[in-house]
C-alpha cells in the first residue's frame, strides 16, 4: 500500500551501493592497536558483538584468562555487547550506544572484534519441508542465493524480521571493517555455506567476497562445532580479517578423540516443541577458547613483525568513555541462567 512497495521487489538494486561495493584497495596494517590508560596500564580492547549472555567459559572468560600468555604485562578490556547482557544499552539495532560504538572504533583504539550476528533469517533450516501438521506455523525462507537481502511477497512480520536481520549484519560489518582499517582484527562466525546452490548464505553475498575478501589477512576457516564440545552437528564457517594464517592454530584447539554426535539441528523437538537449532545459539566453551586463542595468537604474531600502535584512552570523548565503562560493568556482572532468543518483532 506504500508508494515505495516496489523497492521490496528490487532489493538488490536498492541496496546495491551498500551490499555490492566497489573496493579500490585496503591499506597495509601497521601495528597492533594498544590502549594506553592514564594510570600507566596498557591493554587490548576487544569487542564481542552478539555475545549472548555472560556465562562461565565464554569468550569473555577465556580472554581474561589467556591475555598474559600472549601479551605478557598487558591487560585486556573485553566488552560482551548483547541485549542479553546490557539490554537496550547494548542493542546494536537501535540502541543509545550505537553512536558511541562507532566513534570508539573510528579512533583505532580497538584491537579485535569477535562476532556472530543472528543467522535465523538466512538459515538453511527454513528450506526444509515442514511436517503437515506444522505447515501453517513453519517459518518460510526469507532470502535466497539470488535474492540474499529478501525474496518477494513477504508479510509485514516477515519484512520486519528480514529488515532487522539485515540491519544487524550490516551494523556488524561496519564495525569490523573500521576496526581492521585502523589496524585491528576481526573474526566472524556464521553457518557453513549450504550445499544447495539456491539457498541463501551470507558467504554468497558480494559484500563478503568483494569487500571482506580483499582485506589484509582475509581467510575462511571451516569447522565442525562438535569437535569443540557442541552437542550436535553444526557446520560453521569463520571469516578472519587482519590476522596471519590461522588454520593450524584454530584446528589445534579441537578436542582430541571426541566422537561425532548423531544429533542434527533440523526440525522441531517433539518433546519441547522448540526448533532444534535453539541449542546451538551459544558457542560451547571449547569453541570460545579456540576463537580467543586464534585472535590473541594472531595479534601476538603481528606484534612481533609490526610492533604496536599506541592509542590513548584520553582521545575518547567523555560520553564514549562512560558508555564503554557501562558496557564493561554489565559484561563483568550480568550473568543469566538462560539465553534470550533471536530478535522477534512484536505485533
């Protein structure tokens, strides 16, 4: 009913300048960003976007436990940024801290980003044929390989869901790209590329293979999460930027002798009624450790060859220091006994 309704049928053209960018070149990285605090401390600032709830053995825990092993004498300030941790304060869609986040990363003070944006709007599981009794309530595919940013004839609820998923992915990419441009590193986790060429995947979008694929230290690493302690089979792809070759380091963190589970994440669990993908919303602790080791080890290697780029805490605006301090406080104190679901629009 809106005059711009045709835009939904031409989403690739509409979003082209953002999702299919022209990339001239990426500058060479020179020095690992280190934050110099007024009290004399020097620290790596790490952001974990879409971290999920704080819990024992998560990426936050491992970063604090392992920093001394890779950066002796340095501290780490890691912020778990997720609505499950800090509510609206950590909302990467419309939260009040978004402007602070972008100003902070623009200073070049952030050494690394770990992230796993919500994947449910582009999950291959949406393409599975539903049981007859659940057909009316089975989520439909919202994307395809040819129309990665939205297929046609969606309901208002589906469009809201699609829009939120796309906005969160692009917000995440914006942070990653700026951090890497300023000398830092980034690791993005998302489901493996589906075998069916018609299914949507973030890895099939031009913004990944043209923009991120040209970044220094770009690499794609394929893993099975069960090798790191996950209870079910979940093929996963990690995209790295700003790090040296890291496959050996990452794969060395897999658990030796672990048995491949029979459980797959497809369909609904008959007992609980939940989709089986729900149990895979959080990384197992072993994978958290592997991600942190890969990030810190790679940054330590770069430090040996490139040195460090000291950036002063004092260069941040006062409002941005307050926001980061608040996020750090929530990250250190907000633990939950259960995780929150992916974004679901109301109404």
